[in-house]
C-alpha cells in the first residue's frame, strides 16, 4: 500500500510551496519541532533572514532527516527546481562550474527550507558580480574550553578595530559557540584581497589580545578565539543570520545590537524565542546595506604586515598552493629531514606510484624516469608536538567512544589533558567525511605519556590510497 500523502501546500508570494512530510521530527531532545515548525519559524523572521541571503547564490546544506542526523552539502540546484526559483552559474577554484540557487523572496526561502535547509549558506557576492564580494566576514571560532566571555571580548575588540579603519561592523551569534562580525563593503576587491584584509584583522586582534585571540590556522597551534580569515576565500560560506543550528535546543544565529554583546547569552536565541524578539524589535541589521565601506585601510595594514615579514598564511586544503603561501603542513608533521632521506624511508613510493604504473604499461620509458631508491622500512617522522591519533571513523560518536576507551586505559595521562589538547578534526574527501581524534600530550609529564597504540576505531576511507592500493578510479 502506498503511503498517504501528508504534504501541505502553502500559498506564499503568489506561489504554491509544497511542504512534504510536514510532521517529520527535526528536533526531539531539548525541544520537539517538526519540519513544518521550522518552515513556520523562517516565515516569521523572513524579512531578516532574506536580508542576509537575497540575490546571493546559496549552498544547500540539507538536513533531510532532521537536525539529529548528518547533513550533506549540495552546490548544484536540484533538477526539479521550480521555474520561479532563480539560478546563477558559479565557477569554483577547481575550475568546475555549477548552477546554484538564488533566493529572492519568501516563497523561495520556504522552498529551500522544505529541502531540509535550516542553515543558510550564502556566498558573499551578489548575482550580478560573482567575482567581487560585498561582504567581509570575521568568524570568531573559540577552541574547546574557551569561555563565552572571551568570545564577546574579542568581538568588541574587532568592532573597535574595524571602526578605526572606517568600516561599520554588524555582529551576530553564530548559533553555536562563536560570533560573526560582518561588514558590507564596496564590491571592488577580489576574493584574494578580501581574504588578505581579513587576515590583517586576525593578526591585529591577536597582537592586541595575546593569549585570548589567535590567527593560527593549525588547530594544534591555536589558543583562545580563532579569527578564521579563510572564511573569506572563494567558495567558502558561513551560516547567515537567523539560520537554525543542529543543537538540541534549536539555537539560531541571532543578529544583535552592539550594546547587547557584553551581556548576551547565545542560548537565549532559539527557534522558539526568536519570532517574539523579531516581532518586538525587528531586525538589528536592517540598515546594513546602507553602510558599504572601503577596504583600503585594512589592505594598508596588510601591506605593513608584509613589509615586516608577515606574508601569507595557510589556505584551506582544497585550494591550489598560492604564491607566497608558507608550507601547507601542520607543524607536528613538518619535515626536518632531507629529500634523499625521506626517499630512502619510502616517502616517494606513494608519490611516484602512478608514474611507476605508466612505466610498467609501456607509456613511459624507464630510462626517462629516475629510478626511486628501494624504500627502507617506514619510520615515523619527528613531530614538534607529542600528538597521538586515537580514533578515526565516519561516525563521530563512534570516534568519541574510542577516545573514552583510551582515557579509561590511560587515566593518569587523561587527568593532565586540557580541553584544547583534544583535537577533533572533521576530515573531508571528495565524496566522504570522517572524524579523526588526536590528543596533544604536551601537558602530560613525559613519564606518563603513552606511546602511539593501535587506533581504535581505525575506519579511515583514505587508507587504501595511503597504503598504495589502487583506488576505484585506477582499477
């Protein structure tokens, strides 16, 4: 027997928007909310939500099974996109292109929410000019254990710095543990220049608030609140205002007045509380578009950094190596050995595997390629920090359970760990995501430091590639 059609159709802006499975549970822990409840939330704050996404291409982050299941990202517009929902073609750093959704009105907003899009991820460009951002984004991302008060203090210092440089900043909670400070800018600069300005802000705040704020890209080097300058690189997006985050209390990204920052609590802004707040005070960012400013002063600050020897900083891993970028390798894995030594230890075996295959198949003459040295037994590279890999799994709770087992097995070492010593990395491949948990033992006395043991669990989808087994593309 086919299941009965329980969908509801809403009439919005002269369009019929079908809400499929309206009773599907989206939140079931601290609050009880269905898909239709989430749609109604966005309708209640639509003018504010649209301000941050209107006329911008948007990446679809789809929670098709609710907030308590893993989402997936979809750049390309669905094949069944209604004719009244606009699309625009974007190009990415990889050279590929995609038609992405552009939201223009409340009906379009309701339509993507029906697809499971609770977090709205717009690009910082308008559809008429996809190469020049009109928004500078300062993402304040605290490492574990950093108090909320530090996040608020860093936000206020960012405000002061931006105003000193002639810009008008607007602040909102991220909806998770951090804050976002956004600035409208004139669309005159490239993504690279906007990122360069954001890096200058990050470094300036780090100098003003040592130990509280950091511009360090690698997690193992961070201390305090990280100012993520790379959120301004092309193809990166952040959750926009009024987005719903997948936390048990259905917390949202809440626009604030600056005089609210010092006393605000991120937990106060949820799907259940924001409609009344919006009805009472409106959108604190309503006039944001009227304050487009210039990046000239921040770029001058970046130039001063460069003149003093502070060049570029690491880019996200999926970007090609950039001119002037430092070595893109985490400090604990930085190589201190010569190239010949690394080759002798087997470092080149994986690198030249495809070339060796070509030689075997006769595509390249062996005399045209320098023969690699016979690899010796693989040795562990020297690390600048005592890091252990504890667990790897596509399922985060499974990886966290592995960490719990490690702590039970090594209680004396675990007692010395600080929150920032536990590094949970969300690893992303071309078609998969998995979680890696590491621990930094630098605060554990050497006599109590356990050695690297068998990783438990060790479900890493890149293992075949790393161990030199042929991938599905090469078979």
